[in-house]
């Protein structure tokens, strides 16, 4: 499915979100270092956990609201909210005010609004794209994000230290601009009449009735044991890839103040720790941007069960590689392995969720599915605190073991899923 054949909603989102992501990745990878230096490792780790707890709650609310109030409405509000939070964050990092605490609060708000945006945006793809094309469309969006991961950290390595205020203000303007474009140029895609869901016996529901309905709906979702295993496995393997902007930059800064990338005669290219981290992060983004669509097409030829299981095993190996050496070239090799594990499931995981989700609950299913990321990110900062007590080597070993456990859970999940699919086919006959 070519981009020119896409629904206009998706075209607007693709290019608008690309601009946001490039700006965002110019400063986001360096924020863990910023908060660690401002608050200390232990406090920063706990604060990052706290910020993600808010994101978890917002994620569940976002899925409910996407189904009840509409995808477009939630995306417009969320994009504007992110823009406002970025603006205040910028003012807190300006020549007139330097407050890491206000910056952290705004960082948390960006995460909350992002959690409102995500389920609505994923459900919109499922609304307007046929099932056979969804993996490809999700892969293209994933590619656009990772183009930003290539460009952003490179530019951030140049501008972040001296122009953080300007970058944050630019992010604010772009987010608010996307909100305006979504409002003006997109249409609502959520199916059915949602207004009746906010009314009981002809009267508008109270807020607590809406909340009760929400938790009842999520209770139904989490009774789906196959889906619950999918989330648990995702949370465990997420402890590896969530370290990309948490433990890994701190680890690189601690073990490698600077390193020579290569030398020619008397000339050498020397990188400081922030630049080394920016380099491997850009490598990850470059490989994903270059190979996502190709590998997604190739990987769909294999059984989904084998792909998910093998991805977790490769994640386990890659995170161990990071802890085995302090060589910049070994880091580059570890990132290549890490990226391959990421690419294996980049396009198929959202498509798999859409298979499990009833049409009228897509927003909530995508929100619940993304809990594997939000819960993983909630727990992941504890690795920074763990490294203080257990050391980096044991921390990387523990993360690797969690990824291997996730591979076992994926095996159990697909055994259930394939059995259920077989029973449904027999019943249909």
C-alpha cells in the first residue's frame, strides 16, 4: 500500500508527527543525564518511576476516551497539551529561570499527554486500513519515528548543551501546530454513535459512572488470558529496550569519558560520552529507518510465535553485550544486534493486537496493549538504582534473564492463541 493511497488522516499524521519526533529526539536522549546530574542517580530513578505511574493511568484513560469521545478529539487535545508542557519546560530551562524540578514536572506531563495520544492514533490506523495492509502502515510510521531517532540525536549533540531552551520552544510550537492541523484537516474515524455511551436512561452520566464503566471494560479485557500474557511478556522484554535512554547513557558516561573512534596518522576522531551515546542511538534509528519495511515484509513469512520468541532471546543477548565491554566499537556491534531484535516485531506487534481487539473496543485494546511499554518504562528506571548496589555487570545479567523469561511467556501465549483460533475455525464450520 503506497503512501499516496493512504487516507488523508494518516498522511497528515505521518508528516506532522515526523516534525515533532525530530525535534523531540534532539533533547530527549539527554534528559536522563540531565535529571541524574540534577537529582542524583537514586532520586532520579525514583522520580522517573513516579512520572511513568502517571503515564500508566493516562494510558488507560486515553484508550477509554478514544473509544468514547473519538480518535481525532483526543489527538487534538493531546498534541496541544504536549505543546503547552514543552513551552513551560523551555521557560524552566531559559536564561531567566533554571529549575530542574519544574522541568521534571513538565517532562511528566509530556508523558501523560503522549499516553492520551498513543491509543487514539493506533486505533485510527486500524479504523481506516484493511487488516492485510496494517503491518505495512504501522511499519512506515515506525520508520518515520526512527528517521527522527537518526537525525535528532545528531543535531542534539550539536545544539542541546547551548540551546536547550530554543529546542524546547521549537517542540512546543510544532506540537501546537500539529494540533491545529489535526483539527482542520482530519475527520473522526471511531465507529458508531458514541454519545449514547455517556448517557444512562436519558440522563448524562456522572464522571464516576464513566470511570466505573471504564474499569469494567478494562476488566473484560484483562480476563482475556492470551492478551494478559502478551502484556506480561512485553513488560519483561521491555526492561531491555527501555534501557536505551535510561541505563545505557548513564553507563556510557560512567565507563567512558571519551574514546577515539578512529585515527589516520596523527589525526584522530575523539568523542566524549554524550557523543558516543548519540552515535549509537543514531545507529539504531538509521538501521530501523533503513530496514523496518524490508524486514517487516520478510518476517511476515514466518510464524508470529517464532518471531516474538526469537526477538526476546536476541534482546537478551544484546543487553549482555553492552555490559561486556567499554569499547565504542563493541557498543556499535551490540546496538546492531539490539536493533535486529527490535525490527523483528516492529511491524507485526500492532497488527497482532488488532486481531485480538473487537472493533468497538480497539482504542481500549491498543491502550491496554501499550501498557507493556508504559509499565516497562515505569519499572525500567529502577535499573539505575540497582546499578548502584549490584553493579553494572549484574544489572545487565538480570535484564537479560527477564528477556529470556518473556520468551517463555510468548511461547505459552501463542499456544493458547493458536488453540483458540483452531476452536473458532471448527465452530465456524
